C-alpha cells in the first residue's frame, strides 16, 4: 500500500512540475517565452546585498541601490519576478547566461559581453579605483605603473577581467571583502575595486582611511537578461526604468544609501 501511494505521489509531482514548466515554456516544449523572471544577484554593497550580510538571501531580505531600482522597474512594468542572492558571482552569472527566464544584476555592460545578454539599465554607476592603505607611499598616474605592485581584485568581476586582459595579473578572490584583510596585512599592495563598493566593504570590517591612488575608469551597472527573454518584455522594462528615473525615483533610492 505504501509503495502504491509513493508511486502515485511521484506521478502527481511529475505532472505538477510539467504544468509549471508549460506555463513558462509552452506546451510544445519549444523555445521558452517566460512570463516572469528569476532574478539573481550577489553581495555587492551598496548596490545589492543581503540584509544579514550572509551569502544567501531571498526577496525582502535583499537590499541595496540596484535591488530597489530593479524592484521598482519590475513593479512599474507589471512583470512578475523572484529575487535570490547567492554565492559565488560566477555561478549566478553562468545561470543567467545559460537558463531562459533568468537575469542577473548588477553587472557591467562590457563590449565583450554585449552579445551574451539582453540589457536593461543602467541601474547604477561606479568608478574603478585602486585603493591603498593610509600609510602607503604608492602614487600612481597611470594603470601601467600599477604593474609593479601586487593587486587584489574580485574573481569574475569586470574590473579583474579588464586588469588581467591588460597584463596586470591581479590576484583574484572569490569574495571581494577578503581583499580588505589582504590589503591591511600587506598581502597585496593595491585593491582594484569599485567606488563606493570598496569603502563600504572596508567599513563593514571596521577599516577606514584607505586612500584612492588611481581612478582608471567609470562604468554603469545593468540588469543582464538571458538572450531568450522576449524583446517586448525587455522593452517594457527599459521603458519603466526610464520613467522612474525621469520621476526622480532612482536619485531618491540612491540617496538612502549614501
């Protein structure tokens, strides 16, 4: 009797899963046309972060400038979504790249990434900088000069990728926050990071007084959607984002985190 019930339950579960899939991919099992988006993000304060600072969070437990901008955008566009923060960044980026109905934020819209996703944004902006300890004698005027030093960066992030492509050979870590300790204890000379991201992460560890020795780029942050996402949905989201920006909503959100 127990075996019969177990088999019946398994069959029901399979049918239910198929129904859910059909709602988002169509009954024929063809190319997906999602009616909602699975949004993935990471700890990248103050743009997106878990309220409790941990490496997993969902929905209202996720805070930050970009998180709030993305929420407001989806609400205005009338598109359903779920939001999950996970670790590491490489994993969530790969999921959005490969799975229909998925998106990831906040990420930099680099030329080499342009054809990989459909884009909505910008949802934020930041500077690329080199941070040093307060007592460091390092002075830089060009990125080329930084090649003489040990540089820490975040694995999978646009900043680290750009430095590597230019031959600076940064030491890449899975957690950008770990670069705070490596910088303060002398394991690295410079920390290549976004501003205000670096200072925010350092403050979480009680570290202040880090100094900017070079600003070498400015970049905008985007929501990257899987290429399967319908163009009509992308257009609705972009229109909604443009509207809330024009109304001053984005500036108001950013002011809460500065």
